[in-house]
C-alpha cells in the first residue's frame, strides 16, 4: 500500500508542479543566487536528451514496471517514487510526445549545467537511491 500511495502522491505532485509552472506568468526565474533556474523546456528525448524510439516505449515501460513491482518489498517508498515519477514522464510522453522539464542548475560543474530536469526526474533519482540503499542494507557481510 505504501508503494501505491507514494506513487499516486508523486504523480499528483508532478502534475501540480507542471500545471503551476506552465501557467505561471514568470517563464524563467532564478533562485539561490542563480544556482537554480526554473524555466519551461519541452524535451523530446529521453534522459539527457537521448533519442526515444516510439515503438520501444510501451515495451520498455512495461518491462521496467514489472521489474520494479517485484522489488517493491525492499523499499516500498523508493519503488513508489520511481513508479510515480516514471508514470508522470510516460504520461507526458504519450500525450504530448515530449516531457516538460523546468529545473536547471546553471552553476553546476561540467556538463550538468546544460541539463534540465523535472520533479519526476528527482523522484526517480531519490527512489533509485532508496532502492540501492535498501539493497546494500539487506546484504549480510561476508566472513572470510
């Protein structure tokens, strides 16, 4: 139940953020001395601008969902964050053919300053970290 609730909360939060930012009169705003910038960008590619073959999307999404669902017991909240963020991005990609990104870190080191993210991306990243930490926690130390 935690996984479903977390996924629905994440999905709703992503939709609310997108709705607010898309309708905001301020199209681009900087925060924290220019370290964080909010501005609309429609991303037709996958993460980091990688191309997305349209026919592969449903199959890849179903496979990822199946794997994630089998592992939800390790970190229900982590799985819910990944599920909600993934469904948010998938929903946009299916409806719009692209994903609405809006958070950029212009002063980040290296190439990271050129990438733009959305709340769903942060949810997926946080969920992945929680899943990885739960995996590490679940392993017993070897005795040699």
